[in-house]
């Protein structure tokens, strides 16, 4: 879901890479060529709407189809689920309420929760509000026992009581403020706490405090009749239709919003290219006041935002996904311009988004696939342990191989040789290794420049 593409320890692009020609914005024809490769050639999406912008101009380039029941063509007003891009809105809401003096970033989260709710601590340190949008709370990625199953919305029935129970029963992975580790649970908690403080629903706050001041008429958690008519149909990675996700209030702050390319360009301009007259200037600046390092080289983060440092540039960006959609927003601090890319398919878009933001960033190009018999894939089925608390489950079906990390969604692996596989949804490869008796007993996992042996335990 919402940020779920950071399987294991995170990801950005994939496999073999194509060099870009220059570090300046692409022309419309160049954007369309990149989109056609993604939609028509590699078949990684049914339809994409891309937008590029600077302080004075905006261009919308659609490719493919919306696949909606009314057959509406893709354009800048087509509606998509934006998943974890919602988190930037939630972080901005925190900054806006801070600027008003309604909350303080270093307030303990427990201050705004009912007395009956236990908030865990570590090393004598409490979870403060700023820990949640910086992913440094120590809370786990998802509630304990949480499982993704296909495209079914895993959060559909998640209640406030379940949120309180998940928080209370969590053991913090480290002291609050120490290490950045992605947490949907933490952002869901933040949205809920802010709603309690303001005595309003999360969506009411987002609309009144952010969308209305910025003129974002098509950014909502609940679809208006007009948005419903313009909603693109979501698709799974295999391009089959997917179910829509409707995140309940208890987790809405982590990924409930829908939006359009036009709205997101307005949002990016207001937060990354503000003028003295721009609404929410003070709140937008607060998000970017302090940068925090991440474990992956070249990556860091602000409140809500990610930062990618490479190619003599720094890209402020965020991605997001649900069962049938993927989105990207980014801004080049060097070029003073940015990009939005929205897909109605749950396939990786980060490499394309970064390339649209600054062409010096590379577009992923995958190695040729080979077909394997199911009898070969059957040898690889099993459970491979990466850490004491994280395993990778592997299964084969109809000539395809699928993996699922503990508590995460299932992704397909593609064969480039008889025992080496790669993923298209994030940058990772796996090689199955045999012992002297010929039995597959290990998985050599490669991600973010690191190799790790995973012992087969089942």
C-alpha cells in the first residue's frame, strides 16, 4: 500500500539503467516517448498522466487509457488514488496546526489521546508528534499480524480501537528520534491525533486547512460525484482490474487521498515554489527545516518528504501506491522545476518520476526474461529467513514466481536465468543457491547495494 514499495529496506529504481542526455527539463515529445515505453512497450501500466512544471508554466502529457466505465480520456483532471503521497498532506497539516499554536512538534503523542490508550516508550523517551512524520517513532511499519492479500484493501475494516490496540501492543524498535524506519501505523496515528485535537474529521481538516486555501477541488478522501466520473480504473501489476481502496478514519493519514495531476502541481508549487503571497508558506517551510539521514546512501528525509541526492541535484519527492494505482511527485532544487506522474496500475513509477523531474536521473531498463517450467520453480518454493523477525515466502503458480515479505504484499519475480530473478516493482534481485546435495537451501538477496544470504527454513 501506501508506501509499501519499500520492501525490506527500501527502493528507488531498478536493474540495468539508461543514461539521460542532459540535466534540463524534457520536451513534451520526450515525455511522451518515455510514457509510451512504459505503457505500450513494457506494458507496466494501462495509463499514465505526467505533468512537468516550474514557477510559470505547466504541461500535461497523458498516455494510455483510463479504462473507466464511461471511457473518459486521460487528462490533467483524471482522478487517481495517490496512496502515501497523502503523508505529505498529513505532515503539512501538522505544520499548519503548529504554526497556529494548536500543537507543538515536541508534544508527546499521549497528550492528545484518551487516558486509556497506552503509548509505548523506549529508553525513557516518549513518542513526540514530530517523530511520526519523520518515521522515527520506533513504531512498526504495520500493526502486528497485518497481512496484505492481493488487491483487497487491507485497511478497510481498521477501527480506532484497533489503532489504539496496535499502538499499545507495539514494542518500539528503537528509541524515538534515533532511526528512520517507514511506518504506515505512525502516520495513521498522526492523522487521528490531529483530528482529535481539532475536533474534526481528518478529511474535514485536510479540506479546510490545505485543499481550500490552495484551491485543490479534486483532492479528497471521499469521492465527490464529479471525481467519481473522472476516476481512472485501477489495475494490478498484471494489468487485471483492481479493487479501489477506501481507507477508514483510523488510518486515513497514511494514504486515504485521491487527487489529479492538476491539483498535485498546484500543491507542489505551493510547497516547493512558494511566493510571498502563497497560502501555507510558514507551514510548508517548517517541513523542510531539518533533514534526517536514512540508511540508504544518497537518501534522506524531511517531515513527510523524501530527498534523493545524486547527479549534482537534490530531489524533494514522495511516492505512493494502493492496490491498483501508483503515484509520484518531485521537485528539483537545482532546476527549480518538478514533475507529477500518476498511473492507474500498481507498478513502480519512481524511476520515471525522477527522470521527468531531472533527466540526469536514469530510467530503469530490465534484463531479458526467460521462461521456466513450473517444475523448476517448484524447487524454489519455501520460506527464507532474512532476520529473526523477517522472512521471505516464495511460491510458484502457472509458470510464475511470487514473493511475500513478512506482513507485506506479494510481488512477482521475473527470471533472467534458471536461478536468478529480478523484480520490477522495486530494485532487488534474488539468486537461489543449492547445497552439495542439489537442494535449494539459500536465497542470495541483493537490494540497495547489499547482498544478504537468507537461509531456507521451510
